[in-house]
């Protein structure tokens, strides 16, 4: 499948702040049903109009919880929802259900399914149909191919990537052409696979998790210029790099980066970022949340939120006024890529 000159990238306008729904799929720890639903309701009440989920998040649990709340809202509420394809959920054998508190593939007390990678045509169509049912929506606004990449799949990357180009991408294009989805793209943790995919196929949007943050900006070297040239918008997931930019290094909690214990070099870099933020009285998390939005290719940032309190905290961080001198200090200390644009000192408001 080659890129088509007839394809015009068309991503619906996204608000600067979105809701990452992995947490309400019990990412790493259980979230009570009431708390999960309250988180979604609080997000909508706080003006957040874009919500991102995936079948993988709790093996259908995140989508089901999201769909329950969406069904209770005013039907005229204009919300955008993205979900993902690339895995199908297979029921686990009787008696093999996870015990209380057990974590599988990063999710605690998840639904009794096993996620199986399937980037083929039929797998993508099945995943889309089942997601639509769990979400209770006639149309998916953004449909993203989930977790392609050599880092994710190792030696299996070539097989999965070819299967996607030969089958799954065709299914996504058909759904877009039929109006069943509003936009198509990738939802990945690796910008390198995005460049590889863009050489063969056309996309409206890329959700890139963890690879353009206050802590790392290598996406500026080749990926962002390619997006600008192709008219592809970018959504930034994981703005806190697995929590190390949300909590900082000064507490007693374990420090994680890229879903693993943080290496010493990253901890040292975060300490340097913290020192600058402390000098200006700005929470590190506020700088981390607002930083990606300064780049013109970035449409939205979607931190994970597990409950109503985290929604309120995120809203406050987004509205924090950050003086331009802080960004200048970060640049002077060599903590920002020389080509990284920085936010204005005005507070960022969610649409």
C-alpha cells in the first residue's frame, strides 16, 4: 500500500487538553467503578471535549466505562472520542480469570479477555466494531493503529508492520472513506515507526506517547518536520513520562520513566528541571503539561486521569501562568532542544 496523492489529511479540531482513559481501565492499580465514572463526568464538566481510549486498556474496561458515562450525557454534548485497533480481545478459558488485584499486561482486575495482536483487515474491522459497541457510539471520531514499532514488537515488527500495510490500513481507509470514522492515524510510543509508516500510507493524526515531553524532544529532528510537510496533526500522550514529570524526584514514591524504573541519567535531568521550576515557583507538572502545546504541529495533550481529583488538579496545572523567564532558563541550562518552541506566558485554556 503506497501513500495516495488523493488523500487530504483532515483531523477534526481538537482542544488543547484531552482525557487519557488508560487509568480508568485500571492501569497498574484498580480504580473503583464510581471513581472511574466520576473522572469522566468531571472531565466533561471541566470543559474537556476530547477523550482517548483503547480496547487494550483493561481489555475493554476503559471503553465500557467511558461508554456508560457518555450514554448518560446530553446527546447534544459535542465530544470527540478516539480509540484504537491492532489487538483483538479473546475470552480467557473458564477458570483462568485473573484473581482480585492481579495485574496482567499492566492492568489490574481487568476484564476476562486476553489481548492478541492482529493488524490484519478482519482484525481491525472486528476491533472497530466491538469498540463501537462498548462505547455506544455510531461513529468513531479518530481511529488509531495501536503500538506498532520495533521497540514494541522486536523481531516481530516486520511481520506486524507488513500485515498492517497489507490489511489493517486498508480497513481503516475504508472506514474513513465511508464516514464511519472521522480520521485515521497511529497511536504509538515510537516516532520512528511513524516515519516508516508515512512512507507507505497516509494519515490524519498521530498520537505519540512519551516521546515529545519536557524530558525528551528528539521528535523535533525528523518526525515533526515530516508531519508539518504532510499536514499530519500530533496528539501528545504520556506528557509526564510515566509519572516522573508529574511527581518529581523529591518524594518517596518509586521513580518510573517509559514504564520502567527510571535510569540515573533521567533522574538527574528531572532534578535539573525541578530546580528551575522551583526557582520560579511553578509546579514541574504544569511546565510538563503545557510545554508540548507550544509546537504548532501539536493539537492536544492527553494526560491520564483516574478520578475527579486528578481532573481538577490537571485543569489547575493547565491554567497555571508560567513566566517566559522559566523557559529561557531551561534553554540556557541546556534542558531544551534548540529548536523547541516554548509556550507564551498566558494560561492555556481548554476549548
